[in-house]
C-alpha cells in the first residue's frame, strides 16, 4: 500500500526562480515546477513523468539538468524492465537509448551523473558530455551465475540523433566497465555502491571516486 504514495525521486534547480521535481505519483509519474520564493507548486504545470522518473519507488534513478535540459537514467515502463538514458525538456529533440541488451542490460542501480564542459570557451556546447554510473548484468560473460558489473556511460550534450538510423536515439552513447580489484588476492569488486564527483579547475582534471563491493 505504501508503494502508492508519491515518492519524490528528482528535485533540482531549473532556473533562478524555480525547482523541477518528479515523483512516482502512485505508479503514474508526474513532474512539475516549484516556485522558490514561496516554495509552492505550480498547479497547472504538471507533466507526464515517463522517462523522467521511475514508476516504482524501489527502482534506481538519477537525473541532471544541464542548460534547461533534463538527462535521466531510469526505467521507461511500468514493469521496470526497460532501462533508459533519456534527454527531454529544453530546445533539443527528446533522445533515448535503444532498448537492446548491448546498450543497457538489466540495470540494477543508478548512481551519479555529471556534466563535463569539454567545449569551454567555444560557446557551442557540442563537446559537453554527460556521464552516468550504474550497475548492470554483464553480457560479455557466459556463465551459469548472473554477473553484475559496474559501468560508466557517456552521451554528448550536442547529440541530435541519426538522420536515417538511430532517429531520436543517441549516436554518441558509449559505455565502459569500471574495474576495481585486488589481483594478488583474486578479489574483484564488481558492485558499485556510490560515486562522488570532484570537479577540477579544468574539465580534464575532474576526478570520480567510487565505492565498490565484492559479490560475496
């Protein structure tokens, strides 16, 4: 019964006068704007929260607003079986990942997100990148037991999708495995528990610190 409460899963500054908030809203996710001066909801600005917030309050989620655009890592369907990295709001087209196991596969947890301004000084923002850290089922192993590994994924802020293929889908999506191990003890810490971003003076100097856990 408590799952049908409205769990706020996203709350971030949208501009100088408003916050943007998303909640599960009894498995019908909704988003709206909150006026900062009185901390009041805009009663006519409720929006569909699909792709911005999970239906289920127990599912992993993270998001980030960059220059008025919302980047979310969440689940795109009611059953929570379709993990997605999606962009909406703002001037660009809505974009999302393909629903393929080679892109995202059984994501179990979503953690940190960070925006790095690789185009500082150019003004275009085409080289700015958004990173997501998460855990998912590995597709590169052929074994009886399910293997969960830590990943980092990246998309480009200026991505507008493909002209013929990958229309309204990320063309800049890349992901890599995060490896934390103690080889001398034959220990592999595959489960990502938390991530912290330490910004640098230049975007190249930004450091990410992760907390990993062994499977057993």
